[in-house]
C-alpha cells in the first residue's frame, strides 16, 4: 500500500501507542516492558495498527494486536500479522496468543496464518503457531 509502512515503535511514541490500544480495547489492562517488541503499521504518517510481542524461553507471545476502527477491513491486519509471523520464523520461534472466543474475525485471521487452538481458558482460546522454517 502506498504511504504505508511497518516499523518498530520508537521510545518517544510509547504514550501514543497506549492511547491507540485503549481506543481499540477500552477495558484492557496492559503493561509495556522495555524488553517488549511493538511493531506499528503507519499509514500517511499516522499509526493505525499495532502488534505487541513479548519473548519467553519457549517462544514469543503476541500480547496485543489491533487495528484502529476506521482502518479495518483494508488488509492492514493481514499485512501486519504476516510481518509478525515472518519475524518469529526468522528467529525460529513459535508464536502464542489469546483471543476472545466470540471474536470471529480475529479467529479467522489467526487460523489463516496457521494458528491452532491449544485450549480454552475462560472466554478465550489459547492459540499457537508452530515455527515452520
């Protein structure tokens, strides 16, 4: 897409990403550690999507992933998730995430990238994408 890029969040953008996350997930409680990786999708110099990753010894957890409401259904989530999956594959790490069971759009997207449901935990599914590289 013209005028679009995926990049790492800069330190001076931490507050703006918190605002974006809160607008997408108003009831979410989240924390960002200095060691976390956050990738953003920038369109026309505006951050419109994010992927929040945390590495653990057994793999990487996708703690948060979202696209601003006005930018959904444009392929942005697909493009950003493709980037995240490639990033994990380059490090030979599996990816894990939790997703609300009723979030059919996200479930469909994750399944299309090879994520499998490991188990049910309350109102969420725990999913894993094995490393194939």
